[in-house]
C-alpha cells in the first residue's frame, strides 16, 4: 500500500486495516521496539509486471518484557528520500505482520508487501530501482517508524523472445536470429519496447548444457533484435539480457536449429 499526502487514520490501535504515514503520528508514547533480520522476498529483488504482485517479508521484533505483544502491531515498509519519516515515496504492508513469540521479548514475524500498477496510487515507472527498508510499530498511544534496515529493489519485469531461421539449415550457411526485448510499463499496464539495450546472442550445441556468447548487439528503439551467424552444428540459439538498474536479467528460451 502506498502512503501519500492523504493518509489512512488509525481505526483502533490494534484493529488496523492500514498503517499510517509519519504525518499522522498519534500523540503519546510509541512502542519501544526494535526491528532486525528484515528480509524481503528472501533477499531477492521484487520484480513487478503488469498484474498485482505480492512478496513475503520476514523480520524479528524485540520488545521489553513490560510490553505485551498484544499491545502493538508491526509491519515492513520501503521508502525513498531523506528518511522513513521524511520520504519522497513510501509503501507499507496492507495489513500488520503475523508474529509468533520466540521468547518473552522476541517475536518472529511474517508480512506481505503488495504492488499493483496502472492506478493513481500504484507503482509508476520512475520508481523502479533501489529502495530503503524500514518498519512501523503501532501501539495504543503512538506510532514508531524505523529506517535504515537495509535496501531492496523494485524492478520492472522484462520479456525476451527469439526466432532462428531457416530451420533446417545447411552447414556453413547463414542463420538469421530475430527477437524482441520488452519490459513492463507500470503506467500503461502493458509491456512496451525496451530499446537501445545491449543483448547477447548465445548458442548451445545439442550435445552441450552450456550456452556460449557469439556476439553482443543492441536492441533498436522498438526493442527489436536482429543479427546473423554461421550454422555449424545442431543446437539452440537464444538472446540474453544482463539486466539494468531498473529491470532484471532475462534469457529467451532457446530456439533449436537442425544443421544438415
């Protein structure tokens, strides 16, 4: 859930349907808790396409023995900007985490971060990349925001196709390999061209389990890929994209060519 200038208010300290933004801090003493071991998507980047995508989060909360676990709720947050209390962008879990007591003062918690695209309060393309990780604790008398719990990435999903022709082909003749590199547009809710990116043409012989790079080419402005190579032995051709700061690596499924 994104939190913007207009924020959700507390609906009972522990009967939360959403968390609140820093500007909506309640008066009083915030829960005296600490966060640790915050891990989003098992430490991997969060890759979002054109549909709602959810990612599991695990974390540990430590609280004083004088504070009952039933007297506060917690959840993960990701943010960009100066700090978690002065963010330029902020997402929190839709619901508080579910926690299990590991001891009288330690809770092991699970939560979910949900992302949707194509709407006013959803991800936009410029938000792809690195985010800071934080947490929120809500008690009966206040809200505590914690930042500096690490970093994570939210990336625009990529797709890559390949087609090698002719099939079959005579040994020593030319094989033409075409394809397209696209990525998710979070604002149009469609996949669009990912142009001017370097992409490797790779080959795996039928008798091998390893792909070898033949050459590197650049996608056109429309994301189109086209190059040629010489047929040697039966095998699979594919394009492979190494990824960028805003989109993940992707490799096309190999296209088999029979060499006669």
